[in-house]
């Protein structure tokens, strides 16, 4: 399985810096972080959250993602912006944000695979 975290060229001019975890299971394990040009904000996208919408697994993922982001050096606040996007303020690195959330989705990958198979 490929699990590379790479800095990529942003396609949107409002983004100063962007990081992406490339994986063979993007719907389960991909994570990205985008630093906005203005302000101390990062947007962290967790792709699996588009598909995990109910039950204890959703709550566990949300709680653990919030905790993981809050623990990254340089983070001053974390807010859930949308179903699969968190806004992070402070001065963390994009790579550190992606690594932190990647650990969470990896820890719960077997459970999310099982949830998808049960559909």
C-alpha cells in the first residue's frame, strides 16, 4: 500500500500551501491539509467522513480527529467546519496535521472497511 504524504501544488489561488496523503484506499485513508493565504487557518479534509455518517464509528472518528489535531505542535484551536473538514488555527505544519489524522484513520481502517462492506 502506498502511504505517501506530499506537498502538492495548490489549484486554488487562495491556498498558499497544500499537503496530501496519497494512498491506494483514498475513500478510507486519504487526508489533505490546505493553508489559506490570508490568516492563520488550515483546512484539514478527512475523506472517509463523507461516507461514515452514523453510529458510534462516526462519533469515535470525530472525537479522535479533533483530539489528534489539537495535539499537533503549533495548533491553537480546532473547529469542525463541515462534515469532512476541520478548520485549524495556529502555526502547525501541514505535514504534521496530515500525519496526525492519518494515524486516526489508519487505527480505525478495519472498522470503516467493515462498515462499507455492510452497506
